C-alpha cells in the first residue's frame, strides 16, 4: 500500500491503461505541455508523445464527436473537459451521439469512450465553473456515470471505465483531488455499478457520493459523540445504480438522508428516494426519507456564500440530527 | 480514372437502384407501410455513386440523414435496407434506426445521423483512427449545404487540416436546408470557398455529372491517402422531392424544379455510356435488374418480424 492523492490515483489509472493498451489515447484541451487544467496528465506527453496525448483546439462539441468516431473505429479515447460545466457545450456529442449510436445502429458498433472531468464547487470559480451536472447524464439512456470519492475508488473505477465498451462519464471533484488515501501497489479494478459502505452504522444511513462523502464521514464522527451510529453509503457509480446496497442499508437503519452537492431538485437524491419508497425498505422506515442537496441557485462567487449553497459537514450533521428527533 | 465497362455498368445499376429504391420508399410511405419520416435523395444519386466509384472498395464513408443513395452506392444489400426502413429485425440496425440511421457498417458505411453537424466530427474522428492505424484507408464524408453552417463543420475542418487527416469532405449542395435556400443562409458564393479559411483545397463540381465527380474525388482521395490532408468538395445538385414527407415545396418554383430535372444525373450518365459504345438494350436491362431487386427487397421486408423489447434492451450497452 502507498498513500497517494486522488489526483495521483486518476493519473496513475490513465498511465497504467495507456501502457497496457495502445488503443487508449487522450483528447482534450491543454493536456500535453500544460499537463491538463488540474495537472492530471503532467508528464504524459514525454512518455506517450503527441499522438496519444492530443491537444485539441477549443472545440468541446467536435472533439467529443471525434472521440466517438475514433471509438467506433476501434480506439479507446479518454476525453478530458477542463471543467464539467463544459460538457454542456458537448452535450449533443455525449447524449445524442455517444449514448445512442450503438442502439440506433442495432448493435453494429461499440462506443468505448470515457468523458472525464473535474466537477463541483468550493474553488471560488463562480457559476460556470462549479456545477455538479451528473443528474443530466444519468437521465440519458446509454451512458454510465461514475463519481468516486477516494483515491482507491478513483483508480479502480477509472481503469474499469477505460476498459468498458460503452460511454462512461467520470466526474472528479476539484476539492477531492487533494484527498489522500491508501492504494495497493498491485493492479486492481473496481466494478462499475457497485456501492461501498464507507462507515458501518446501525442508527441512520447517509447516502452520498463524490467529495460530499468526506463531509458525511466528518458529520458521522460528530454524530458519534451524540451517541448516533451513522452508516455512510458511497454510491460510487450513479448509473448503473446499486439499488440492492441502498435498500439493504435502509432496511437495517430505518432512517435515511441522501445528500449531494448537485442541485436537489430533479436530482440523484430524488431517484434514490423513490427507489427506497418503491422497495421493501419502505416498510422499515421510522421517519420519512430526507433529501439534502444543493440549493436551487447558481453557485455564487462570493466566498462566504459559496459554502452556504451546498451541503457541508455541519449542515449534514444538523440534517441527520433533525431526522433522529 | 479509367473506368472499365464492368464498373460503368455497376455504376449505372446503382444509380437506378437508388432512384427506384427511393421511389418505392415514397410510395410505401404514402401507403403507411413506412412510418416516421424519410429524407429522399431522388436527383442526388450521381453524387453518391460518383464519389464512391472514385474511392477504394475498403475505404469508408460517413453518410447523413439523406443517406439511402450512399448506402446503396456502398454496396448495401437492398433487402436489409428495406427491412430497416419498415422497422424489421432483418434490417441493418435490426429495425431500431429506420430511415435516418440505415447504415451497413460491414460495407464501410459508418453512420447516418439524425442531427445536422455532429456526423462531420464523428467522420473526422474515424479519419483520426485511420491515420493512427496507418492503414492507408480514407473516409469520404457526405453532408449537406446546411451542415456547412454548423460549428461542427468549421471545428472539424480546422482540426482535420491541422492533423492532416485522411478525409474527403463531400458537401452535396442541393440548394435547400429544408425550406431555407443557401442564398439565405450561406455567406459565400460557393460553400467550397470556405476551405480557404482552413488552408485546404476547395473544389466546386457539377454534382449531377458522375464522371466529373470521379475525377475530383480521385484527386482528393489521393491527397488524403498520401498524408496531405483533407479536401472540401462541393457538389452542386438538387433534391427533386421535398425535404421530408410533409413538405409541399412552397419555397421554390415548379420552373426551377423542371430546370434541374432536365439535368438528371442518371440520364446524363446513360447518354455518356451510349456514346462510349453501350447499347440502349444493355442500359434498359440494367434498369430492369434494379427494378426487380427493389421489388424483391420490398416483398422480402414486408414478410419479416420485429425485434422484441427484450432484445432491444440488450442492445443499449455492449
């Protein structure tokens, strides 16, 4: 085991897969000499050369379609968007092309492409560089959506995403890049579609994913001091969603808070809540299902306000306390 | 290009296959046997047949929403094509794509898109893959005048020029994007003029003259194959029928339509064949053959079943 950052884990996953499979190549803006907007691909140009670390003009929509074409023709492109907000520029390529080509063509092609991108707020980058847009992608049939919280999960899941024969959106939280964790020296994969219990507990289930998991764990520590034993379930993959893990945990605890940074309305929390309500877990509930997502507001630049519009450890703690009354 | 007699006959056969296939589709649509929508390429068959005659058998193409002729010119089986158009499981896309997505990947036809613009970038991505492969293959990318106004067109031409990709961009300028005349939406005299913005050759060619098309595409294909990058070729042509099935063509005159119909690409190529020694009987026989093949495809397709919803679900993910 070695302790590395989330950013290093993403970088290591990319490097390992590029060494293993020459069909894997990177496509995006400023990935070469610059090393990617957040430095994930620093040093890649020297090792793999410009044919596999491809700097594109500023053309999110077209370079995403180019990746789709290369994937149709047998390659495994990994696309990077500097900020996840820019996927909206490429949304036609992702939602109308990558997600649908295989189905529309009756299975004549595969689209093994990864769209990876830094997401989330907390860096003072204002409303167009701080969003959490995963729910938009989860809504499109034909896409897988992965959103890990730890270096271990990020590395194992990204390697699986690159080997997957389907389009996978892979979100990396900007604040999460600095999170450190243990990662084995030997190679490993984590299957897409499996949730993970990050903290075992018996009194209440807190369901989340991505960087918010760390806030949930902090809240769980605060709750422990109050004698509340919280379970923290990390979804890791949003589609396909591990319904079984959600239902099992809620059946055990009887109380559930679903929390995420993305705007609450029409979000992942609503989907998870309805899965619980539609399942046998419903009969085990001691309290109504509680959602706690981002506020219905563009992310403010104002540093004092930015932290107020998404769940934080203290507000998650308060929400659980409310649920335990 | 020196065309053998066999190749000329093959081209003439494909021209009629395309024409008669479309006419058959038109009639089946009226009878309710084909649902949804369909964009017919009657009048534009010369572009499909000419371009594909000029590239190698194992080169690729990217088609567009008005793509039946491309599919036929690239040797697609008519039974599977017609099956696709009426949504049968024996279709190239198992009936899940229909008219706008009928393609045969096996013959090197990589897609027909329902959105205007993205296919040109996808084709550019396939060209990138071909370059990476070092295969010596190229891709001919068909699109319309409307696509030349989209961001994908400009972004793709810039990238393909920068990366010297093995692609030939074929703009079939049929004068209208749905009802909008190119005069009202293209800022330059010729769409081919746009090539100069990307430092690549732009060539205007009569899109109803199969032999002229072969000459320009052959040169562009050679350029692409030898690593010199893309060419933009504008083929001036005309769609005889409406944009899709609900179009009454109120935006153009009957005189204009008659003028273009007089420039029919099939009659023109037929006349050239007669001049080079073929007999009218030989031409009639090829047309007859095409008629029989199309009829056979219709009879075959109407007898086939559909995919089950369970089978369809299995195709969402690989």
